[in-house]
C-alpha cells in the first residue's frame, strides 16, 4: 500500500466467522483461499450472510477432477482415477494443512442452502502457448483435457 500511496483496511479473520455485519458487501471474492482451506459448510453461509441483496460470491478453486486423478504415492496428477469422487470432503496432509473439496452436486447444494443462486461454473482450460508459475502442479497436457480449476459465480437474490 505504501508503494502505491494508497490505504485501505486489512482484516485478518476466519472465513468461517467473519467479523462483518450482515449485508456489508456487494462482492465476496476468493482465489484459492477460504473455499479451499476452510469448511465450505461454514464459509459459504458466512459469505452469503455478508452479501447485500443481489451481491455476488465468486471463487476460484481446484477442480474435483484433479482430486480424483491425484496419485498420492507419486504425488502427481494422472489420467486415471485414484479417489472415489463421492467421498470427496476433507483432506488432512502430513505437512499439517487441510484442504476441502466437494463433488459438484454438493457444491450446488451448499450454495443453494445458503440462499445463493448459481449463475455460472467456469471450467478453466489453458490455451495453447499458455505459461504457468506452477509447472510441477498440473501439466498443461492434463489441464487441456480436464479442468484443473473452476470459477464459481453465485448471487444472493434481491429480496
């Protein structure tokens, strides 16, 4: 902020218990954060709570397909299935962090139960010639055949 000569408030808080009043925001946006590393059964209702009528929740996260194709032994994504899609939920890693992933139908369910209307699910596909700063995570040949990431857009109805 100092480099750009601007100031705005920064808040360090849990996405499962936001310190904001109801209907405080027009947009809640998350890029590989709260929706991945906190329980969506708690984060989605909290996001919906702080949205104003007609407010937008937009978040980007890893695709459930990446989770089902992840080979834990080789620590890489493959073109074959390694996990049960319907068992997706919470993943506890040896490094001490947690990641959440749900099947698509369960995402739609938690969004709807939170009073949100799903507007779009964008399944990202890298174009030819694209580059990445994460070459070890998902090879482009895999991500061109199956979505490695999704962007969800859900809106709070206007009363």
